[in-house]
C-alpha cells in the first residue's frame, strides 16, 4: 500500500455541521466532533507525515451525524427509558439492557442524507487509492454513477471512536466495535450502522457507568480508514513507556504476524522488543531486550468467505523467528518517540502514547494506524514508591508474563467461555484462556487475572493495569494446571516472570514517600542481578548500580558454557549438542548467541539507570560452577578448591579461556559502542596482582575496550588481602575499587564460608576485617581513586554501615530491599558526624 495523494475536494460545509470529515480536516482539538481515535489520526496525518511517519488516510462520520441519526429516528427517549432501571452490577440486567439497546439502534434505518454522505466519501476514498471499477466504463450518466458507487471495493477498516474516548485519565478504546477488510459501499454502510449500535455493548455501558460518564453525553464517530495489508506481513502495539513499571526511557514494541487484532485481543503471544530512547535519539541502535513470542495464529483476509477475516496457523519456521527486523524495530521506536514528543508538546504535559502499527506485506512499508494517550502509568504518583514482597514461596502452578508489580490472591475461578461469567464472585482470581471487552463487567471485581494467551499489550493486561490488579498472561496451560476453587497467590513482584503459587502465601506491601528522602554525601547504590527487574528497581532512589553480576545473566538467560559455543563441533555429548543447537537456532554463529544475550542483559540494566554509573562485574564463576553450564564439563578442570583456584582475572588471559573472555568483551563493547550506554563500568574480580590486571586490560583492548577511550573506566574488586596490601599499585592500573566483603572476610580469617564447621567464625565485623577495609579505603582515597563496597555486610549490620561512613568510603551498594532504610541511616550518621565536628 502507498500513501494516498491528498486532494482538496473536501466539502465546504462547516466542520460542526458536516456528517463526514476527512482525517486531513481534523486534529487533536476535534475530539468532540470525531472522537479521540479519529482526531488523533487527523492530527498525525496533518502534523507528522512531514516527519516521515506513514498514516493511512480515510474519513470519519461526525458526532453531529450520530446525533442526527438519534434525532431523526426518535431513539433517545426510548433508550433513556431503557436505562432508567439499569443495574450494571447485575449481569442479567446489564445483558438485557445492552441487547435491547443495540436492537433498537440496528432496526432504525439511516437517514438518506447520512447514507449518501458516507457512500460518497467511500467512493472518493476508493478513487484516492487508485481503485478501479472497469465494468462501469460502458455506462453513462446516472447509471454509471450508481455502478461506480456499488462496484468499488477498496478494503477499509471501520472503527468506532466515541467522542469521550482516549482522555488522559480514562481509556475508552476497545469498548466499541471494529470491522476489518470491509469492501463495497453496502458493507461500509452496514459496518457503520453496527458501530453506532456498539455504543451500547454491555462492556461499553458498564465502563461508562464505572467511569462516571452519562450515556447520552457521548456520541459515536466512525472512522473509515484504508487497510494496511499486514495480513501479508506483521503488526502490533507499542508503548512509549514501560507498561509495567512506568519507566519512561523505553519504547515497548510488540509484533505478531497478520492483522493486529490478534495482538490487541490477546489471541497470540507476540514478540516483544524494548528500545532505549535517550541513546536512540543520539543515533545508536539500543534494542536492549528481545523476546520471541509463540505467534501460533495470524489473522488474514478471508477470500470468498462469509467472514471478512479468519485466523490460520503460523508455520513452525515463522514462529521460531522474530516477526520484524532490527531496522523496523528501531524505525517504529523512533516514530513512537516522535509521536510522544508531539503530543506532549501539544498537551503541555508529558504524554506517553499507546500506538498500533502495521507493516504492508505488498510494499514493505510501515504505518501507524492508531495512537492514543497511555492512561495507567502516566497517572501514577511520582512521589510514592509502592513495593510488594512475597515472604514465602510454594509450589508453582503456572507462570507467564507479569503485568503490574503487585500480588493478589483468592480462590481460582476457571471460566472458559464468556457466557459463564455470571458464576464469578468478587475477590476471586479469574483464570481463563483470554479476555476481550465482553469480560470487563467481572474483571473489575477480580483480585487477580491469569490467562493462557496474550502478551503484555493484550486486553487482559491493559484492563488489569487500569484496574490496578496483578495479572499473568501467556501462561499457555493455566486453565488446565490450576484446579477450580483452589486458593492461589498470583505474584507479579518478581520481575518479568509472573508465577501462580498454590495457597495463600504471606506478603507485605511497603510504601515510601520519595519526596521526603534525604540525600547523603556517601553514594548509595543498588546491587542488580536480574535484568528483568531493572526497570522496576530504577524507581528506587539511588546513585546507580554498584554491582551487576554477569553470572546471573549467563546462568539464567544463556545457560551454555562459552567454549562449547566456540568449539561446538568438538562437543562429545550428543544430548548437549542437541540442546545447544536448539538454543542457538536463531543465530548464524553460535558465539553470537552468547554475545547477544549478554549484551542485552547488561544493556537493560545500564539503560534502566542511565546516565548513572553501572558497575558490571565480569564473570566470576568457579570451575565447578562453569562445569554445570551446558557443555561445561568438557572444558573445565576438576579442582580440589575452586574457591581459590582458576577464577576471575587468572582465567581472562589464560590461553585455555581467553577466547571465551573475548565473548564477554565483545558483549560489553556492543553495549557501549552500539547501544551508546557508556555509563557501563567493567569490573575485574579476583585479581591477585597488579600485573594480572595489566594483562586483563591488554585482553580487553583487543576488543575495543581501551581504558580511557570514550570515557571507559575499569574497576577492580578489592576482595583479596593482596588488593589491600598493594592498593597503591593497583590504583595505578584501575580507576576504582569495590570491596567484596564476603571473600575479603574469608581470606583474611582463613576460613571457608561454605563450611558449616567454621561458619560461626565468619563475621565481616571482625576487627581484622575492619582493619583491612579501613586500610583499603585510606590507601585508595590517598591515590585519588574511588572506593565503594558491594558486599552483604552494610545491608545486614547497621553498625558496619556506620563504620564505613566514618572511614570515608565513597559509596555503599546494597540489595534492593535495604536501599531505602540504609540511605536514611547513612544520612543520620553523616549528620551526627557533622555535628560532632
């Protein structure tokens, strides 16, 4: 599909008197005339097509057209009488009222003037897109005109647009009907008529009542828009904000094959991509997350069928590949930023956007087909931090995509068909395959929602966010795995993965007033292991990340020994070969799997806290831990004491491992050079001598990580007595130090912290350990370098935190759940010290 040439042959009638307006005639101020959806399309066509954003054109019936219809047919008094006794909490009453209201509208004929206006506009739209009616060429006069009118069959989408919809604090989207692949004037008129009636669907009636809108203050505009042939390609939804955490610097793009209704309705689990906005604007390619969705179905045109569209099964090959390319992901993300910037400027306030897009399979072009303000995260308070913490864990019954960051619990109510929603009781957990707007009358009563299908932009996810309840979507088998009537806990507070636990597990909720927190001189940072939690943790008031562990990403997101990827053809275990082959199937080169996964994991954490520093410790597995990775046993030695053996820096330059370390370096270089996340600071663990440090830096230089270039700093862990004793010499090699109190304690006291026999002696508060720490701080600061701590001790022992502040440490990095209380305590200690001085 190509963008239609804009013609100027619009009706001269005043806008507020017209029955039909072209999208080019309306803008964001015309919501009362054509509803939010159509006003937004007009705004983008008028203001953003010049900036390269493609938007298919079309026309809208106006609010006046709807009110003229109601007036001429005498429907309003009948409808008012019908609604007089409505009780939306009584599903029988709601259903009866909705059915009767729709029947009244559908059995009332369109006035002739309105029918003619819609038919003429559709005919002109067909001509604008180059449609032909060759059978009419032999005719003349009125016969030719009638023939043309009923022979053109340009494919259009017919969408409802309520004049009260898409306000900044309420999303009416999805409450009325949409019809795709509508062809011919008779079908367009019929679809418009059904859209008018859909103002009175059960869900729309219920939603307006809940939101406090009078049913007769709203009018219904219908948008008729040229279809994009995404049935031959892909489509999806994107948000210019993270839908779960409210993180403002990311664009979430979802994609699946075929027409976009499957993504919106939650019929499929789409691919998901996150793009980091600040460095995207600087010209980088910061796709920090990619998740492959199952994409089992695609909606296509129904050729010669009684229906306009149908779903077909997607081939295994297509399911196993991403629906769109990196270039397309980045283009869509740029468009999302442009749209967000425009609406924010127009409204005079930050306005994140909810956008539907489509790719034309005939031309390869991308188009925006809808855009509306996001209405959940943008309305949340920026001064209150609310965190949920699960205090116990139990049997996991089902898992999927977490929506929101809350916890809900109750009895599971498994409902497979919307006709059975009357059985639902307030406070229960709704478990179903998927939802659509017909489920909304009970969704507001649920303590949580769990679905087999859908991604984070599906209907269930959107409504759950709006209602402020947790939901887990895309579980695949929740309706089978969760027994009806059983008590369950739905936890969305553990990152992107949501889990349904058996039983009513205890949890707590913490609320913190962020605007009242003091800011201490000592930097307080956070330790981050799981990239999936990073966007949420970024809301914690802190000065950056003091420790991000590569081991977590390698263990949980990669699971493969790097040498088994570099030497795949030499693997001797056939089962491990097959497992690795499946994991790396999307990659042309198996080492690229390791680099890509590691780069995106680190990139996500770096993006979450950008531009604050993010200290990333390079891999610190011991040989026995490396051996547990797929293919690892073949490449790892059997050591008597791995804790003191081949780990950290000694691996990185060793001929038997250096190429594997090279994969880590290439991942870090991608984060800094391709994603533009220069706030990443690599840190070298278990570096026994300054000379080891120099050899490691030389290895890193080979992959474009040269200390001092492009602002690159490299830190070292201070966890071996030699790091303390030779701190002045290490300061000449590295830019900063981070005390690892666990290893420093065990090596200072000469004990194995994993041994139960001597565990009672392990204590970071031991005087010998404290003297080592004090000496390290004094020596490093005297050398003009930075020094912090990333061990557990400050989190567990307030007196140890006081000791660190008294000694003048630059930063303290803590586990997320202790950041706020330790920050308050550090501020108190500093105030005391200032008072004493």
